């Protein structure tokens, strides 16, 4: 199997950075095929002068486990550069942080879901760079869940947040480089942007097809299987059910002390959702929601990733969790990701519609059908930013 060559590796081969003072936005997943970190490749004086490091949510070292824990600024003693946190008192680099740089390089592994703050950290960097006249290079990496599937509710005006700044669906089917172009051009950021494309990636590829090593991009994204279910399973963050944090399979297992896994699995498997099987489980999270308590629930097994629709599957899951225990089910209250008034489920879904559809116990197939006009409109826009073809 041929290996995909990332945008960062192609950038190094080009010699374009020679003689420039460079800032790098990265985290532990920013590695090359030999497991060398991007920051170590850039600290070579023959490549460029590495002048600053920037870290997204969870930190440059991705060592902070939970959401909504800000990361302090730091200094990298080995590389002898400052490390600026963009999940701190600021989520946009300041003029002082960018001072003296000739170029900002972004090399982050996205997971293909609207609700992932790394892409909005990138957007904030583009905004700051546009303001201060700094060029930006985004090094493209694979979308681990492929570049064909587009699914889920659109984000609507008034529900913008740090987990969704622009009107795109939950599963967008774009790479981080394609998203950068979309944000910069279609949504009008207007930075001096160049995207360094990959070599060997096609839209039908899932992560196992790339020949690349998986390094967790954030603490609760341990495997490519997690990324596959995440576009829908992230919705459970807007509830008081455990989304499996504190287990070895976050976002693949959901449950709560008041749920009965056998009844839940039977109800879900009766839908015969394509590419999905729900297995009853009992699990005990070591931290986060319902820590040290036995939770009944299900583990979602993807049996056919090409047919699997992660948002539709999790909406059915959410609907049945509510319907089986309406007196115990509760939505998570704010605050959530710097939003202090709106319900977390609403900013995750992009509007209040999904919450009300679940509360009315609408058929999950009808809920999924309600997304289709928005997805079709997005597809028209999306086509103008695709950098790669199908196999």
C-alpha cells in the first residue's frame, strides 16, 4: 500500500522556508512518516529559523485531558522558543505573539467534524494574520473519515461558537486544507493563504488506507474508530449521559446509571441502521460524568464504514436514550466552550431544532431527512474548494 505524503513533508522538500522566521501551530499528532515532530524538523537552521510555537485546545503537548481547561503559555527549553497557548485568555494570536515572524505554518490533524476546535484555532490564526499582514501556510493532512460523506444539521446564524464558527454540516467531508480555503475565501477572512497539498490522498480513503501512523490528536480521540463515530457521538456532550470519557473507548460507548443496555440496544438495532450495530454494555468511567458509577448503555460497532452514517446513528441513539428514561434524562446546562447562555446541545447541533425533535420523539429517519436541504446547499459551495479527486 502506497503511503500518503502530507503537506508538511512536501513543504520541507520544497525548501520554501529557507531563511525565514517561522511560527508553527501544531500538537503531538504533527509528525512525519518517521515519527519526527514538525517542530524538530523546523528547528534545523538549514530549513528555517523556528521562532515560536502555538498550541490549540488541550495544549501543544495535548496533555490536558478535559474540555474547557485552559492551557498556560510556556517556553520550550529544548527548542528554545516560546510556546503560546491559543486556548487561554485568548484564542487568537496577538500582535505580540506574531511579532518578528515572516510566516505562520499550520500543521494540525483534523477529524472531519464541525465540532472540533482545532479548525477554529486555524481560522482565528487566519484572521489575526490578515489583520497584521502575515502570510500563512496550511499543511494538508487526511480527513480520517474520508472525503465523500457529508451529513448532519447545518449550523444556523446566532449559534456560532468555538465549536462551530461557520454554517457547515456536522460531517463536512473536507480536509483541513480545504476547510482553510473555504473559511478564508467563502467566509471572507481574506488572509494571505497558501495550502500545501498532500500527495497520494483520494476522497474515498479512510485512515487505514493512508499508510500513515495514527497519533492521537486530542486526549479523547484514541483511534481512527473514534473519529469515525465522533460526528454524531459528540452530541452526547450536550447531555448528562456519559459519552465514554474515562473509558478506553470514548464516544463509542454511551450510558448512564439509569439506562438498561439490553432494552436500548434492542430498540436501536430494530432501526437496522446501515453499517451500525449496538451492543449492550455496562461500564464504569474513571473520571468525568458518572465517575466510578456503573453505567448501562451501548457500544456502537461500525460494521461497514462506507454505508455508516454517524450523525444519523447517534441521533437515533440520543432519541432512544431520551425515550426510555425521560424522567432521568437531562440536557447539560451551560457554560460550554465559552458559551454561557445557550444550551450546549444547541451549539453542538447548530440550532435548537435537534433538541426539540428529540423531545418530541420524532422518528430519527425524519430528523435525518430534515437536514437534506441544508446539506444539498452546502454541497454546492463545497465543490468549489475540493483539492482532490475520487479514486
